[in-house]
C-alpha cells in the first residue's frame, strides 16, 4: 500500500506538469490562430490543449487525489492521511480558483500559484511514502 500511495502522489504531481503543458499548448494554438487572422468567439472550437486541461483538472486529478486519500488510510505512511488531505484540499481549491477566474481573470494568477503548491505537496507526500517508519522518526528527531 505504501507503493500505491507513492505512485498516486506521483501521479498527482505528474498531472500538474501535464496541466501546465496542456494550457500552454492550448493558448499557443489560440495565439497562432489569432495571428493568422482568425476570430475567436463562442462559436469557435476549443483547442485540444484547453480541452485536455479542463478534463484533467476536473476529472482525472481529483479522482487520483481521492484515491490517494482512500489509500492513505491503509498505507501506514507516517502523516500520510494528513498529506493526502493537503493534496485533496489543494485540488479542491484549484477547481474553485479556476471557476472564479472565469469571472475575474486575475484570479488565474492564484490558480497558477496554487498549481505549484499542489505540485510541491504531492511530491512531498510521495517522498514520505518512500521512507521507512524508522527513517521518518530519525529525520524528525534530528531536525
């Protein structure tokens, strides 16, 4: 179960990296189209990168974060439940910030910053699962 915890936390972190790649791809496609004279309006098709960003952000990453929380109850990772809750909380905040940014685009800055926090927290959660309980205890007592 520790391995499953580590893999799921890693998948959340990889998902954040993919999200950055998808949104960049989507907006560079929009820029290319606009530069070529296209007009973007509500009738325009959504670039693949933007669609993937939405799908991963609303479905894939939240499911993985929920699975991480479920696994955390059985994985016997020191502080694993707490870290899984941090990951899930940041995922929920990420979704809230995304929807808020549609009404106030400046909130997108917080959406981007929260993504970096999610990447870091998911990475730290995964690293905790890689430590043995003895290594975790000795690292906390010497710190």
